[in-house]
């Protein structure tokens, strides 16, 4: 993985984490936390979506949407675990 790929992954993670934090209100984790949530969300979506037949191809915008959906799933799971 080159430095460009790492920077793109961090930017996509930050944007996805921030958007997911805005959608799932009350869950902002700061810059580093949002990056982690976005990257983990992209990983979760990458595991779940191909199994249900949902594939996204289309560059950075599709990657951000993919990561945001995964991050929302992650934040909702965190909210569920936190309540229990």
C-alpha cells in the first residue's frame, strides 16, 4: 500500500465517520475516532454487502457511501450494546 492509498483511506474514513456521526445523532468521536469508525464501517460493509448481493463500483463517492452505511451499522450496534 502506497502513501497515496493510505491518505485516501484516511480521508474516506474521516468523511464516512463524520457523516455517520451526523446521521446517528449523538455519536461524534473526534477526528481520530471518526476515522476509525469510518474505516471499521467500510470493513463491515465490505463483509456484509457482497453476501447480500449489494455491490458498489464507482470510485471515491461509492466508497464513501459504502463506508457511511457500514459506519451507521457500527454506530447502531454500539448504541444497542451500550444500552444493554
